[in-house]
C-alpha cells in the first residue's frame, strides 16, 4: 500500500511535525484519537506505518506506549527525535497585551510557566496542543491564546504572537516509526528489545553482563510492571548496533538462555542526533 502514517492527535500536532521531519516533507497522515486507535489502524492496514511517541527528555516515558508495544507484533523501523517548540498563537488581530488566558496541554503549560507568569497570563488546561489551537479557531474565546506549534497556527488560521516560549530549551521527544516488515541495516543502528529475568539473585546483572562483556553500549533501560504478574517487571532495553552484528547476535543468544522472556522490537537506523543539536 502507499505511504500513509498514523499519529496520535489532530493535524498540526508535534507528531505530524515529526513525520514531516522524518520523511523530508508532507506525507499522507491518519490522525488518531488515542494510541489504541493508532495501533488498531496499523493492525487493520488502514495505514502503512504509525509514528509512536515513546519518551520525552523532560517528562519521561509516554504512558501506554511500551505496553502497546508488548501487545502487538509490529517492527520498529526507525527512530525520530523532534526538538519541540511552543508558540503563543491567537485569533487574527489579537496583540500580546490582549491575552489573559492561554489554553494548552498541561505539559506544555508547565514547560512555558515562566513566560506565562511574566505576562500575567492564566493557564487553562486543554486536551492537547493542536486541539487548543483548533478549538480557539472555532469558539473565538475573548482574550485567549493557545500554546501550540506554528504548523497548527497555520492550519487553523491563527496568528503567531511569540515563538519558542518554552522555559527549558532541552525539550526533545523521541518517536518510533512502526511497520510490519524489518528494514535494511544502516550505517549506524540501534536495537530495541524487551525481556524479563528469572526470579533469582543476580539475574538482571547476568543478563546485562552479556552486553558489557562484548562492549555493547546500552542507550536506555527501563523497568515497567508486567501485567497479570505482580512484582515481576519487564525491562525495555535499547543498545547500539544491529542484531545481525556478531557481538549483538552473541549477546542476544546468551540473553535468551538466561532470561525468562525476550521479545525483539526491532533493529533500525539510529536518529541523526547531531542534526537536532544533541
């Protein structure tokens, strides 16, 4: 099927910006109300791919994303890292001094707290950033603005009053591009897996040691509760390299022997972090 990418949110959301960044321009997109709908769209072949936010540099992991990766057998085909910026947008003809109320997602409001206080603006929590812009364009609330992307402002006929109003510059979100088939090995690769250890002393130490003894760099490890098995966590692990690289292959074979459960999420091209200033 032709390239159609599902994302969570409405058009103008940061996920759509990440899609454009990854593919180098606009592509056909399929907005989804939530992550469950996103996974269902890919499962039923309504789309060819889905872009899943998995973690934010400030807020941490995205709730529900990793659990859904456990439930479905999709392949991580790429990662994308987006430098998230917030703009203050408003109805045409509005000036900065007019704004008394600013609506947006609670995380966006928190990330722009100093800016809002400096201008004596009252934050108004909203379901998401692009949705705040769209709703403002429809309800024409007086003395109100929204924190969203400049893309959302453009799409919904709003004016940009200020850009990059976030308090902390280091605001990056990492995404996985999901699909049905594995991708070819690139020059620089990462591999993502999930595993569970046996219930005995040093089990996690021994599992991780298989990577350490082979000089494989781990870029992420996070434990999360294992549903239906209280107090038996699973570990999500990212490491540098492709599973077909000999050291990685050896480590994974040994991990399968030592762990109680291992699932490969994918080997994929690593994001070009130098292009986003990391």
